[in-house]
C-alpha cells in the first residue's frame, strides 16, 4: 500500500528528468488544445455575433414573401428586394400602442458598389448591434432630418477607409447596385458629414442618407429611369413634398417583448396590403444552420491536430521505453508490481494531458483578452466570456481522457518487459 503513495511523485520526477524531450510534446499538446478550444469558442461567439448583427430589434417588417430574403436584404444588404411597403402602412403600424420605436429602411441605390440606405434619425438613436451596442460617430456628425439634411451622407467605416473619404467630401449616388451610364444622380451630389465607428457588421459597408434624400434624387425619375428632358436641380428640390411614398422594410422595437407574437399576428393580418413580420433571431439561426458545414469542418481539423499532438506523445513514450528498460527493471527489483509500472506510465500521460489542457486554456484566455477588442471592432465578433464554458470544459476533459488513453499502449508494452530482459545488457 505504501508503494502506491510514491507513484505520483515518481511519475513527476521521471517526467521532469526527461523534460527536454517531453517539453516539445507538451508544446504540441498545448497548441493543439488551444486551437481546439479556440474553434469551439469562436464557433459559439461567431454564431451569437451573427445573430446579433441587428440587436434589440424585435421584428423586421416587409412585404409578404420569403422571411430569409427579407432579412438578408434589410440587414445584410444581400439579394434582391421584394415589393416595397406603402408609407401609410408604415405609419399605421408605427402607431400601434405596443410599438416603442421603428426604423424605416429604403434600399435600392448604391455608391461605387456600396449599398445606400435611406433612413431617419431613429436609426442612430435605436439601432443596436452585438450586445446591444449603439452606433457611434467616429468623425463629424449624423445627417440632419428633413430638408436641412437632404444632401448629407454618413458613411460606414469600411466605405470611408476603402475609398479614402473624410467629412466634407462630395459623392454621387447611382441608381441600382452599380454605376451604369445614365443611371447615376450626378446632378444631385451629397456631402459626407460623418463617419461611423467600426462595428464589424453590414453597417460598415453602407452609405446612410435621409429618407427625404431618396425622394429628392428620384423626383425626375419614373419606373426606375430618368424622365427624358426633365431635370430638377438640387437647389429646387426643397419646393417639393419629400415625404416618402414607400419604404423597403422597417425595424420594430416593442415596449414589452412578450407582445411580439401578438404584434406579429396583427401585421400578418394587416388589410391594407400583404405584409410579414419576422423575428430576426429565428431567421438568422436558420441561416446559420445552413452554413454549419464549415463550422463542423473547422472542428474536425482541430480534433485532427489534437490527435497528431497525442500521437507525438505516444511516439515519444514508446521510443523512451528502450532507454527506460533498466529504470523499469530496477523498480521491479525493488518490489514494484506490474500494476505499479502500468499506473506509473499512465500517470505520466495524465500529467502531460493535464498540463497540455491547462496550458491551452491559459493560452486561449490570454489570446482572448488581447484580441477581444480588435475582433469586436473589426469583425463584430463579441467574445461573451473569457473563461471556459460548459462545452469547453467537456473538451478539456476529453483532452485529458484521450491523453490517458494514449498512455495505454506504452504501459502495456512496459508490462511485457521481463525483469531479466531489463537487467541483461544487449550486445
């Protein structure tokens, strides 16, 4: 019984004696563990951040059709727009007592490949992303609502960086998704008055203007084409009624989230025109499920790297058995039984597994603390926790268990070495 108490110190002393060889293996296990945990953490946090591209919004309302198409176009500016919504319908729904705020969205124009979003001051007041983070102006100011800010534009961070724009720059918008001859609004240029701070969301790739501006640049257009011989100069647009006639979609925030399904049913039964109200989180989760293949592939590659690291541990221990024949034989001669020898080698594997898992966890925590702000600002990936979650603790336990299993073969091999074989020198 006394021999069992010395096995753990003996295993530690033996591993420390071979620290140069085992150290390289340990580094491989630490890196593999860190990568596996990082993929799991990023998988979870990227999914959460993806679902939080628009945060704090209870419903997205648009013309009846595909919920996925509505979310992709209104949130990510991808795909084609469905039918627009009448302005009167928007006003009626916004007046619902359960509705706290709304953000109208008008899409369809662009600037050098970047989408143009027509909205109003509620966008800067109520739009949230990530962990309900509000938009921030990095330079300049937001455009003014109404006639005072008709030809003012606020740029997303990526637009400003890629095109080299700063406040005061004059830009021209184009009709549709790209510049085509005769389909721009060159006679009504805009002035950049503000640049938003990076969000890591589609906001960074968007040019923001007022709803009145969208109406102003299309006063002399009809059916998506300029009217021949008609050109209303920018100085004259203030004489016209620039109240929007329709919008692409709008975001809705409620006083109480418990009312979301009631409001959704009300909008679905709206009699003036066919509308739909979708829960953005549900639709984004469905979209993520369709993209899960890449996530599973990354996780599989991480497990493969971990297996390669543990294979290195197995190879080192098997190769070391030849050098440790006399050590093991002396232990047998001093009274150690075969179970003692097996447990000794398993303890060495366990020590390496524990050290590798702990080192990987520490390395990942340090990397998360260092890279967390950068990921949130540039990629919109919010690291929700620096400490291991339930899934990561399961992975840590799996790493230790697999490390222990990796020691089974060397332990079995050592048990087969006979005492006489260990003490007899080979010629």
